[in-house]
C-alpha cells in the first residue's frame, strides 16, 4: 500500500549500485519497488484511489511521449507545492510511466512537470481536495518547449533577512507571485529570451532587473531589496542551473541541505576558483572534520582510525579504489559531502553508509 507522507513525500523509484572500473561504460536501470504494483492496482479501482492516503489527496501522474501513446519509464517528475513551504519532490516514474504521491496536509495546489533526458514537458498547475484523487498526464515535448523557469529568493539588502510577500513578476507577463516565509518564489512558463523581472514590496525601493531565460532550464536569482529611504543600489545575482545537475536533484538537495545544516555542497565555480590537484585534498580543505575522504569524527575499531566514507560518481557506488583514481577535479560539476547516515539522502543511505558519503557529479 502507499505510505502516507509525514515529513517528506516519496514516489516510486529505485537505484542500482554497480562497480565502476576504468574504461567500463556506466549503465543504469530503474528498479521497481514492490508496492508500486499495488499502487497501480489502487489507481485503477475508481473510488478506492484515495484510500492509500487516508484523508489526504492522491496525485497520480502519467508521463508519455509527445504523441501521448508511449509511456516513458524512468522520466523524472518534479512537483513544487503552491505554498513553497513543503519540500519539493523530484522522483522517477515507474516502469509503466506512472508516478503516485500522497499530497501533504493543507497543501492546496502544485506546479509540476516531467523531464526526460534533455527534454521536458510543459508545466501543469493543479489543485487538490482532501481525500480526492487528481490525475495529471505530462507529455514530453521533443525540442518543442520554448519556455524556462525563474526561481529565487528576495532578501533585505541590509539585514539579509527574507522579504515576505514581495510581488515578483516578469514585465509584460500577467503572472505575479508572492514570496513565501523564506522569501522564495517560482515563476514557471517564462518564454525563453531576455526579460525584465520586477519586484515590489511596501517599504522597499522597487526593483527591475534584466535576466536571460534558457529553454527548458531553471535560472536562479538572489535579489536584495533596499529599504526606503536608504540610498544604495539593489543587489541581484543570477546563475543558470546546469541541466545535468538539475536532473539528478543536486540543487534540491543543496537548498534543503543548507537550510537544515545537513551536508556540504561544492560547486564547479568553487573548483575552478581553487584549481585543486586532487578531489580528496580539496574535500579535506573545504569540509571540516575530514581526513582525505574519511570522516575524522567517526572511527573504526580500537585503532581510532578515520572512518572511510562511501564514494559515488554520477550515482554509481565505487566498490574498489577511490575518487582520485577515477576522476580529476576539472571534470567535476558538483560535490556533495554527508558526514553521517542521518544526513544522507534516502537514495544513498544503507547499512554500509554509517561513515557518510561523498557524491561526485561530472560536468
């Protein structure tokens, strides 16, 4: 049966660990968890659809090709809740292209889309009712999508505190969104090209800033509004997310990891700035409590040796050797370091991960 969500929504997905050896081609395949079959049965039984989630709404998503005739197993489904307080969901569809999710309590709506390789669907906006089922079909548009997304945070330029209920819009577009309690916002369906973003909030000087939106990609913005009547220029920083890292969920884990203090995250910009010679030396320098790729704060046996951490490259667990043998720093797009099992994402947790893990994603 489908397990109702208490702290973090989950969907049907799987992960396959395998050896990674020099010269060997990496391969992946989706592992379908047993309860997905039960969900498929539940989704086909009409009124019984809402039962697995109790009083919560049940979201069912089907990912198909542009023609609508071919299911796309393993497509990534992204769900962003309307209030931006609940943690977003990024998970893979099952073998039949279906995805099932219990909606968190008190969430009234969501924006969702699907990604398959370098292509994605259009965004769909849906509303929920307690105990009811909402069905959504997402069609992957092969080269046809002409829009992107703007995500970001609005802060007070002097105190760096989140600015709540600031109105964010793209000039010439009807959609206006308010920032949430963390000052965060999402604007979807923004046509690719140059745009002018407008931000307004009583007590602050209005802001207009030019930004480039790329087709099918997300552009992150950090905006510093200036309180009136303070005389200074507003502060805006923008960066376009790497498509590869967005697909594997790096940005979502980075956002929530930094928010909760669980995990350390290193970007390609930091690697390029420092130009390290080896991965292990760079991780030791950037992350406190590390000795090479071992955790000094945990030990093995009576010898009090640093605890060796699990090491991954592009989601593949290294069964032998270390990162320095397989990859050089200039090939890396991002690094995630988790120093204990409590902070590890569910996809990388396990009985062998008590010392933590280092996840490396290539460019």
